[in-house]
């Protein structure tokens, strides 16, 4: 039965009293409305999303791009409806292969990941467009499509070969994260043993060849020594595709202030990530305690059943604290403070980080982060830089440097044996 019009005001008052302001007539959020308007006028570029790996490892239909239907509800944090709600204009899809299995070779899995990503983009031609240049990003926006760029995560995938690096560039890779979590023969990883004090001579040649190609040098996951060495060598802007500020959260994956201070000279961009232990010191310390407790229980338990029982009891008594959207905003503000507004961006790590911070649960939530920064007094000009102008400018500059370098020198044929003596 329809409610008589004259009763609606009374009904609204009753709902407000019964359920609070959230259900009845919740006032519109002017900051959120403004954030959405800004993101309609600029291109929001996210530096890192692991959806191709999520599709690969899906338990019901592994590697099946059609079964993992982005037009429908999906188990992960990314689908077409939520990308639209999040006002995402361009996305770097991560082309990832684990680096821990050093003996099996990486090429097959790496090529399969390219195949998954490119088939995924091709399956939704009305919504996604493969982008290989900065101009492609702008063109996709004019067409009402999300520019889809490919970023390789982990230099182990080139298997010490500059020829392989060039082949991956031809497949569409527009950044390479120099390491993942494993130290290479030519570069130290942030979360592994430091063997080289940064980049070896061959590692420096990798950076030079990436500059010649126009492939962005991504310094997420690498040690501070590699960050510093890469900045010494790089002729084009570098990026951090998904890292936050070490000064606020003392995680090895975050960027020290000494490196942030060098970015203006290079033109690089730190794309602040949402990973909970990277943006919350309390969460980081709790995860360390978690790891220690789990290891101790495993050592002390007579069998696996007893170990699992004890671990469940520990976990129930020690819930992990949740990072928040506000803490992510703190990291963005710190990068702006130290490096400047021209050197900060966003690299969520959705579909690769587990649950997101409170308020940043999936790709639909980007406008809420911009609304928080609006409340903190950010100008529209700085918000546009953060959203995507900075990283598009970095990619465009990398392309310009590559055009010059390709005229000045041929493709490098150097080997790790020649340069590093091994």
C-alpha cells in the first residue's frame, strides 16, 4: 500500500528517532560530492592492482577470464561497476610472478600473466582500453573507457636478460618494479638479504635500458640503496607504484624521507598504497607479534592439529587492529610535505593486499579518500595532481627521454657476466 503523502514527514521523523540519522534523512556530504565532481574532470590513475593474479588463482575457475566476469559480482575488490563508482580513469594492472621459486624459471608464468591481462582488457572493449602511452590514457578518457596499462612486478622475471626486458616492453609493460620480495643477482630487495648495497653495474644498466625504452623504473619493493642508486642513474622520472612513507610507518616497504627529498630533482612520483601494515604502525607491530606467536606455537606443538587449535585461540584473543582511510591520507600529506605536491599519487594494491583499511575496502571508495583531503584543505589543483596528473606527466617525460636516447645509443647487449664478473 502506498503511504499517504501527508504522512511522509512524520514517518521520516519516526525513522530518525528509531534508527538514527543514518537510515532516514542523512545529510549529503558536501566534501564527497565535491570529490566526485573533481574526479569527473580529471583522470584518476591507480598505480597497482593485482586483478590478473586474482583471476589466475581463482579457486573455482583458475585463469578463466570469461568465468571471472567483471560485469557481475566477483569475489575480489575489483569489478566494472565498482571501478565506475570509484571514478577510476586509468589503471596499472600488475603482471606478477612470484620470485621465490628461483629454479623453475619465470618466463612461462610471466607470459601467461600478460595473456590473462590482455584478454581481460579485450573482453570489455566498451569499458577498458589497452594503453601504451600517456596520450593513450587521454584518448581512452575521451572515449569513456578506463585506460589499462601493464606493469611488471619484479625484475627476477627478466632472468638477467636485457633482451627479455625489451621483449616484455613490446608486450606492453610500461613499468618494471626492479625487485619483488627477493634479492636478485643485480638488485637488493627491501624485505630480503642485502647483498649488493644497492644496484650492481648490471642493475644500473637495466635502469639505463629502461630509460632508453621509455619503461618507468618502479622502486617499490627495493632497498633504500637501490632507490638511491637508481636516482643516481635515471635520466627519466621514477615511480613507486605502491609504497607509503617510512617516517609514519616504519615498514621496510616504505620510502624514507631522504629519498622523498630527492624526487623533485628527478621528477618522480610516490603512489601511496593502502596496505594496512604500510599505513598503520599499530597494525605493523601487531602483524610482527602475530608472526612471532605463530612461529612459537608451531615449534612447541606436538602435532599440526594441536598447533591449529592453539593458533585459533591466539588469534581470537589478539585481533589485528584495522588501519583507516585517515591514516592513508596522513601518508599522502607527508609525501606532499617532503617531496611536494608534484610528486605524490595513488597506488592502492587492491586485489593484492587482503582486506583494505576501514573506508577503503574496494575500488569504489577512491572518492572517499579525496573527500577526506578536501576536508583537510587541499586545493583542487593539488587533488588533480594526486589523482593522475603527476604520474601521467612522469610517463610523458619518460617517453620524451626515450625518444632522445634511442637516437643517441642502440639497444644494450651487455650481460651480467660482462658487467658484474659472474
